[in-house]
């Protein structure tokens, strides 16, 4: 016989807010849709390991869905789809809506750069008949995680005459790989007793690139000579060309399912391609939204969003100015009425390291997309902190669309912290909040996300676009 609920039980159900595992909140069919969606996501991860590759891949996907290059001055009508490629490293996509532009736009902003190992301008050297590249790491990494793992090389070399040579080596079966060596444990007594921040020095992140000499009795540095000779044959470049190159080493791993239940994905660079891809897919799937929607895939977030391809650039504001002018209004009036989801990841609670998070306010794997009201560190410094009004609007939007969501804070108070592009967009007088996917092992060479959370990010962006 079914027992009647007590008054206290009923009241508790009304008043308490208790998030649940997404799998317990959605249908089996939706779980299958999430798994299918993530197959496409894994392909994107493997095709787009760097910001340049992400822009190329996104443009291809957008063009296949009817997006065309944006023309300054052209007047667009509802349903028109355009993109603007900023120097091959950041991308704007827009779908024009039914409402007049002066009512504002809906913005999605994600970043497509990830922590990695960059080359120095003069990288090639030979030491004890072994040839190496000198590097400078990009973004916040734990340096010890990047030794003794397979690395692949991505990027461009621009020769003095402007010829662009594209490089992608280490991703295809049969390609050579690259590696940063580490000490054997037998001889690591001193290294192992150092602090972890000092165990592997920045200047020790040298990449192994060759060990056979050029056949010539008189020449010196014959291993370096042999490597440069091979590079000349394959790419037509010489040592000076590294000065005008952007070459980046990323982990050579491909995206794979994780776990017996295949519920998770392990890959390099979920931060932030997981939000870039889900935002992109929502943009491609937006047919005649009520308000115009603009998606920006930005570069340089991991190093502070500076430069002309970063979110602190005027790239977005100029674009809004241009579409506003063509529509007979002003960019600042459009921005002041606009809303933004800063689509970026947050840390997922890691049961092996519970001490760094406060369990009531941390995002959990599989509990859906995470809303982060504020980021920052040391007393909320450096955050735009979303308003109560805007939080209410986002809550309502997600609930109305049955999106599984949760809230999260990046770690315990005073444990550390971090930022996103949210504040740079909020500074343009746009209502902005962070929303994204919880990640395990963030900024490591192999990050982990849960498939249901990925799908919920896509659903959240679709709901936001309206
Ligand atoms: Mn990020
Ligand atoms: Mn990051």
C-alpha cells in the first residue's frame, strides 16, 4: 500500500532544490541523442586541435549549412546567415532574426585556443648529437604532465615572400610523433624531492626532433643540418622561417570514449572546444531566430584574451557597429540591449581531490550544463558577476526547455580561481553569464567530460537562441 507523504515531505519537495544525475532526469531516447551528438563532437575534436584548425573546420561546417562570408554595408534580412573569419584564428557567425536589431542580439562566446607547447622564434638546436626544438608553453599547464607523452605538430610557417606553409604532423597513422623527455625514476632522486612546480623547468620542455647526422665529414652540427635539410625538402623552409611561424605542439591523442559504460569522452582541449562546438552546432541549427544571434569563437583566452584575435579586441564591437549601421541604428544601442552566454567550461568535482572544492557549490559530472554566476579569485576580483535579473532570465529559459543544469563555482573561496571572456563582453554593456560543461583534469593533456553534459550545453544554447 502506498504511503501518503507527510506535510514535511511535501513541503521539502516544494522548497528544497536538489539537482539529480541527468540520466535520471531525461528519457532513454534523449540519452541516445546525446551519445549520437557526441560522435560528431569527437570528430570535431580530432579535426580541430588548434584555433586555426577550429576556424577552418567551423567555416566548412557553416558553409555546408548555407553561411556565406559577411559583406560590410550589406543589409541583411531574417534568416540570412553569415560568417566573418578574423585572420584565420577567430570566427564570428551570425543568423539574422525577425526582430529589429535595436532590440539587441543574443551572443554566444566560446574560445578555441587551448593550453599547449609553442615554439620559440629560434627553436632548432643540436646538443650531444640530438636535435631539439626550444619551446615556450602557452596557457596554464602543469609542466610535468607534458613530458613523455606523444605530441603532434600543428600550425603555419609564413615565408618571407608571404607564402603560407601549413603544417600538421603526428595525427595520421604512420606520421612521426614528437616527445619531451623526462628523467628515469632511477636517477630522479633530486627531481622527485623538488616542489611539483619546479620538478620540470620551463626551459626543460625541449622537444625531440632528430638524431641522425647529415652525411658529410667536414660540416658541424650535422644532426641539426640533417633535420633542416629534411624540413627544406618537405616544406621548403629554412631556419630563419621559424621566426615568421606559429607552430604549436598538442597531445597526439585522439578523442575516445572513457569508461565501461562509454559515458565520458577523453580528449585534448575540451576547454573550450566543448563549448565552441556545441555553440557552433546550435548556431548552425538556428533557423530564423526571433532575435539576431551572433556566435564568436575567440582565440587567446588562455593567455588573457589580448591581441586582435582575442576577446579583448574590438573585433566583435566593430562587427556589431557594422551590422547596426546597415540596419540604421548604432552599435552601442544594439549591444546595450544584448544578452550573452559566455560559453566556457568549469571544473567538475573530482572525488579524488575533494579538498579543493566546496561541495554544495561545485559542478558535478553528469548534472548538466553549469551556470557560473561569477568567476575570479580573492574576493571575486576580476569577474563581471551576472545580475540577479539576468540569472532569473537564464533559469527560466533553461527550465522552460527542460535543459538539465546546475550551478558551480571554481573551487573553494581563496583556493585559487580563474576567469573567462565573460567580463570583456559584459564590459560592452551586455548582460553576460558563464555557462558551459564541467571538466575533469582541466588543462591537462587529456581532459574528460560527460556526454550528457555536452549534449545539455548544446540544448542550452539552442534554448537561449530561441
Ligand atoms: Mn576556458
Ligand atoms: Mn582554460
